């Protein structure tokens, strides 16, 4: 994949966490979606790790997360 910011090559990998990965409009006391439009990017599996596919551009230090890759297996 080419970086949409600098057009250099990006490296695919995963972002992991022992907690759910959420997209929030702003930080909440409880790290869970609270407002309309907020959602989970990934939840911990039975193994206890949340993981979502992502690409990193080491040149401009951007990360792109493909949260659809997580949800397509969960529907």
C-alpha cells in the first residue's frame, strides 16, 4: 500500500492491546464508546488480546487502521 500522505510504501502489521481499541470523539473516564458515532475498532479475543490490521509509514510516521478487517469476521 502507498501512503496517502507521502506516496512512499507502507508496511502492513497489527496493532494490539489487552484492552478494547475504540474510536472516541474525546477521552472518556470509561474507555468505551459513549456518544453517537463512537465505536470499537477491536475487542480482546478469548486469548485476551485485541488486534486490528494496520499499515505504518515510517517516513511520515502515520498509521492507517483497517477496522473493516476486524468486523468482517465478526458479522
